[in-house]
């Protein structure tokens, strides 16, 4: 149940059944704490370039697809991830002790918002320095926000209206601790209940919360095969122990970030902690990491896909050219066969004609057929009536001669002769 000045609101949060994949920014942020960011970026670029080179050279073996693994990996994220697009006013609050209001001089934990544009540049930081100051993003800092009526147990709060942000790409949620070594009457367990809350300031709905004492200094990830004892968190410095404590380097806690992705605001939890002097340019580096990693995977995938399409088109063109060549060869072969058949038919016809001519020469003596030559020479286009031929006795087979004469005349004169 969420308290509100005018109404009571019940909010539900649904668990996404589909695991969220670890994004490139989160990978690089972890590598930053591992002191391996440059090495990681270089090795990833080399894997992508090698993969693209193999595509261009068509070196992939289809029978062994796992021989060259895909250069980009997508494992499930270990970070809590929430879509908070419906949240209008987002706030990060801290309480030194949510059950008791501590003395004013014992203020320990202060929330901050570091706001970045799409180029990875810091637009501004909303912290205690912005108290009663007009800000670029209309963010606000509240030094006192406890409210007994609304049961608000937060001490300090920074907030920003997400609906009004047009140039903002990312908001880093940060908590910084104050050095209280000069303060008296500090107990060893005075801040054991200190906590932070990420909340919807319009409804006071808590989106994320944790005890600050449960957070440890973020150490480099131990190499594979080594035990966890190799990377034990360094102990917290307690201002209440000892009488001659001097100034101590304080902690910076990166609770998480809120970033714009495909038109939606996404919250990603980290809870990383480090000493202030460990990374002097941390916040500038984070902006650069965000701008370089935002579209890194999608651009790399698009480049790989483009090379795959080029190779695919090249293979399809080669297959098409081979098919066309084979079809032309088959067509030419078929044409050669047809021409051979035609030549064969012509030869057969010629042989047949020569045979018929020989038979005609053997059976017909044109010299003893007056008028026959004139008919064959086409003197008369059309012959009406019988043609009288004088046959030489003893050399004629009458029936055969008539048949051969008709064939000869038909061949020579075509449709100019009637039987």
C-alpha cells in the first residue's frame, strides 16, 4: 500500500518471464572495475574483424558451424532491470536511519543524479549544491523530506521529471558518503540501518531499495579457477572507532542508471562501490562508455549481416551464371543435334534424289522423248492434255517409266503439273 496525500494506491510489479540480456554498457562498466576495459574493447574488435574477414573469404565450413563462434555474446544479465516509462517523477532518496532522525551534524549519505546527453557529455549534476537553484533539467535536491503523515522516512532526496527530458540519454544514480571524523558522539553501529530508495516521487512507490552496509567495495572479478577468497571486499572504515582518526577517503556508490532505449525509460541496478580517489575521472569515463557502447552491438551486427548478404548475393549470382551457362550449353547441344539431323535428312534426300535420277536415267532416254525437255525446261507453265512421248522399243518398262516421269516432272515443276 502506497501513501499519498489524497488517495491510497496499490501498485503491482510483474516479473518478466523472459530473461533480459546483458547489454554492452554493463559489460564495459564491469570491465572498468576489472581494470580490463581497453583489453576487452580491443579483443572484441579483433573478433569482429576476423569474423568479417572469414565471411569475405568464404572460409566457413557448413559441416562445422561452431568452428568459428559468433563474435558477440549475449548472456542473461545479473542486474535487476525495470521498465519505468510510466514513472513521471523519479527520485533517489537516502536515510541515515529510517526509524530515527539523527542529529543534523550526523548527515552521512547524500544522493546525486549525474545526467548525460546523447553524446556522452554531462549536462549537469543534481546534488546538494543545487539546493534552491534553477537547473537545466528541472531536477531538484531536497535536504529534508521526512513526513510523519505520509510515513516518509527519507532524509535527503533528488528528483527529476522524466516526462520533460528531451535531450537526456542517461541518468546515473549515485550516493556519496560524507567524512564525519570530526563529529563527536558517533556510535559504531549508528549507520547500520542506513538505506537508499529509488522511488516514484508522485506516489511514493519504492522501485528498489537496499541497506548501504550490505554493499561492499567492488573488486576485480577473480580469474577462472581461483577461489572467491582471492577477491574479498576491503573492510569499511568506521568513523566511530578510535580516538585519533584522521580524514578518510569516502565511498561512491553507483546504485544504477536510468537510460532511454527505443523510446522507453529503463532502470538497471548495479550497486557498485569504490573509493573516491580510485577513479578520479569516473563520471566523464562513464559518459564516453555509454555513447560508444549504445549502438555498438547493433552496428556490429548490421556490418556482419551486410557482409553475409554480399556473400550470399555473390553465391547466388555464381549459381545463376552456372545455370545459364549450362542451359546455353544444353541449348547449343540440342541445336547441334537438330542441325545434324537436318544435314542427315538433306544427305538422305540427296541420296534418294540421286538414286531416283539414276533410276530415271536407266529407264528414260530423254533423247527419244520429243517435247519432254521443253516441259522440263519450263517452256509451258501449265500443260493441258496428254504429252505424247515416243518410246524406243525394247528399252522401256511402261509402268515404271510413267511413274518416274511423273516424279521427275513433279519435282521439277512442283504444282505446275497435273497428273
